[in-house]
C-alpha cells in the first residue's frame, strides 16, 4: 500500500529508467544526505554541442530518491547543459505528480547529483555553466538553509 505516492512515483521507483554507469563519462557527480545516509551518483555523456546524450544513475537510497533520479535523468536527456539546470527538484516532483512532504528532501539528491556531474563536466572542459553553483557533497546542508 502506497497511500501517498502517485502512480508515476511508484512506476519510477519500481521500474527506474537509466540505472547504470557510463564508461568514461563527460561528467560524474556523487552526493549524499548525511541525515538519512542515502547516496546518489550521476553519469553524463555530453556531446560537443553541450547536449546531454545520455544520463545514468546509481543510488543507494529510498524509493523516492530512485523515482526522482529516474525522472530527472529522463528529463535532462536531449537537453543542453544550460537547459538541464531548469530540471530542478520541483520540476522533477511536478513531472512525478508530486511527492509526500516527508519525501521532498529525497528529490534534492537527484537535482544535486546532476549539478555535481555538470560541475565536473564544466571543470574538465574549462567552461562555465551560467547559474550553476558549486555542488555540496551533503545535501542535508541545503535543507537546513531552507
Ligand atoms: Fe534519504 Fe529519501 S530518505 S533520500
């Protein structure tokens, strides 16, 4: 019984899209949440036009973290690195028809892992992605800031 979960959340947590690794990725980022202990890693394959050709993730986390990572990777594929910044945790939650309040923090893992992977890509290539902030490794810090 999943009283508070939308069908989309259940679908993406039971049948997550884009699970796995990319060998020799353009960018890779790992973040965690020290409070719940969940960890997420995102791999990106980005072409010479800065378009995300592929995105994969691995997570050691709860169902909501898996569902939001799954949806987030679906949403960023085919987008430019700049457009990918618009895939915020709110956008991901909307695409999943919402999350129960106590699970909102889980969606931050996906967003921040993508940011960390984009940061890695930008760093490796000596470019600046406008609006991208240096990622934190522990997303529970962000929650405290509100
Ligand atoms: Fe930690 Fe969901 S409980 S990410």
